[in-house]
């Protein structure tokens, strides 16, 4: 994964974890795999 993609994953992860004080159970590795799957389909 490129550094730019990694930064994007980090940013999304941080935003989702702190989203409106709701509890979101999310693992960074799972998010990373999901984003990669989206990028591969294009």
C-alpha cells in the first residue's frame, strides 16, 4: 500500500472512531482490507 493510501486509511479510521461519541467497533486492519477491496474494483 502506498504511503498516501495509508494516510487516507489512518484519517478515515480516526474519524470513524471519534464519530459523534457513538461506539464504533472497528479494527484498523479490517478497514484497510475494505478500502483496498474498493480500490481494486475500479
